[in-house]
C-alpha cells in the first residue's frame, strides 16, 4: 500500500491509501488545485471562489470523495506519452507511437512491466530484423501478475515473436497486425481472461495465435490468421477459452488445433488450410458449433482420448479427406445437426471409437462413404435420424461392433419431414437408395435395412429430397 499524505491550509492533512501507486503524484496535483480554491473560500470577502458561501467541512468532504474516486478508479491522469524508440515501460499510463520503429536490433523493442498501461500504435510499425529470440512487444513482470494492459492499432513485424503476454490477466489486444515474424505472431503464456479482438496474424514462421500452457478463459474474436507456417490458432493445454467468429485461412498446417478442455469454437470460417480445419487432440468437453470448414484436409478431426465434445451445426464442405473424423478413442461425443457435403473421402468416419451419438446430420454427395465405421469395438455408436445421400451411403468394415442405427418408432417428425421417426434416410443420386425404393408407411420403410452383421437400421426413413 502507498500512502499519499497531502497538507492543506489551516493544518488539515488528507491521507489517501491507494493500491494504484502511480496515482499519488496526480492526486497531489488535484489536491494543489483544490487547495487554491479552498484558500479563496477561506479568504475574507472573496467573490472568486467557485464554492463561496459553503462551509469548508463540505468542501473537504468533496475533496476527499474526488481523491478517493481517483485512487480507486485506476484512471491514469496526464497526457499520453510519446514513444520514439525501444523502451521499457515502468510507469502506468497512456503511451503512443510517435513514429514507426524500423529495423530495430533490440532484443525486446517495447517491454511493458507494470499494470494499467495503454499502448496505442496509431497505425504505425514496430519492425525488427528477425533477431533470434527477439520480441516486438512483451507484457511481463516476473515478480507479479500484470492486468489492465491494452495494446492496439500497431503493426509488429520481423521479430522472433510478435507480441508476448505472460502472467497477464484482464487485458486486451485490439487491431494489432503481427506479420513475418520467424516464430509465433501472438503468444499468450499462462495468461487468463484476456481478449484478442480484430487482430491479424499473417505469414509468421510458426503459429499465428497461440494460447500456451494454462492460458485459460481468454476470448479470441474477429481475428484473421492466414498464411502461417504452422497453425492459424493453437490452444495447448489451456481451457475455457472462447474462439469466436475468426477467419483462419490458408495456413500451411492446421487451421485450429487444440489440446485443451471446455473450449468453445463458434462461428469461425476455416478454409484452405493444408492440414485439418479443426483438430481436437486429447480434448474433453469442447463445443464446436456453427463453423464453416472448406477445402482443408479433414474438416474436423477428434482424436487421442477426446471425450464428451459436442460437434453441432457446422457446415463442412469440399475437404480433401473426411468431413469429420473420430479416431483413436474419440468416445462419447455428440455429432448433431451438421451439414457434411462433397468431401473427397467420407462424410463421417469413425475408427477405434465408440459411444458416439450421430444425430440429425445432412451427409450428401461425398465421393466415398457417407459414413464409414471400422474397428469400433464392442461399445455401440448411436447413428439415428440422419439424411444420407451419397453413391455409397455406409461402409461398415470388420472388425466392427454392433452399432445402433435406430431408436424406437416415434411420432416426432423426422429429418425428412415424415410423420414418424426411428432410423435414417438412405438415398442415392441415381434414385436407387434403400429409402427411395422401399415402400413405407407413415414415413417409415416397411423393411429393415441391413448394413452389416449386427448393424441393422430397423426403422429406415422414407426418402424425401432435402
């Protein structure tokens, strides 16, 4: 705690105890201003005082309220401070780039070591020379957790790491472009509850944006990650993050890769990445919803002991391999309400995984199987109320367990719009799909559809064009 003791006229001292150490000088400045006015109030016959005629006790109460408000608010008083070259920021306040910094050979160009800092780049550039282990902007104090640090409106290029946040909370990156750095563009390490908003990470030598170990409860929204050598966005052992409405385009490895738990991926456009669009690896309890994934390797991959994830409402088109791949003990996941069309391999592929629910998906015009199952063991996957419309709708290959292809007949409307639901709709572009050629009653085909031993859709749906 810091104590700001300020002496006023007539022997009065105001003491402010503030956690914001840097406010003392500003408070003193306000106190001097108030001191002048109070002197006028106490002067006989003065007509100049703004509070003339009020008892000094009320005035002092007003002064103390103002000073206490300043002390508690975290407001940085004073004009923004210009930055013209590499600097270590050790005093909270507002800073701005007065000019671009070009071809700097610094190890760390701008080093922020205190909380309550705003750095406004004013659209200017912080440019390095690709120096090994260099950092364009670093927010770190090894002796404390920093907070309320805002970096905005700046271009950071040609460092090893563009922007590095470590042990930082409740801070923000906004409209920052990180490009052509030899390593990661934006790197969060053990950083929590931060926001990365409308930033661009392009052509970096590693990952565009990375949330590294224990970077939890952050929000990435409206960013663009494109053309990076590794992943567009990577989440490594970090949980409860929201990845919302980002564009992840044409990265040379994966679009989004995550090994964290309880993360949410919503409304992202993931297109043209050389490897998979979204890959959950050893990840549990994540929500992947309302994303668009096109022209990647796999659209979505869930692998390596990934449990209890929800894959819902995504549009997965024209990917080089499978629309969705569940592989290597990807168990107890829900795949609901997705559109998986025109992928070069299978629409949905399940390998060495069980207890998954595949429900109410549109799986159409995939070049191989609509759904592929192999080595699913003895634990059943439940595959019901889906709309399959492919030349080959199902490939069920030994060894395979007894999967469930229908629930009990229900009067709930089916995915085809029929009056009853139960199993799946099996259509083919040539009009010869099982559900197209088999007579039906009340929307349910009159004959079961056998896919393989112990894999029978007992209540296949009557086909209707969707």
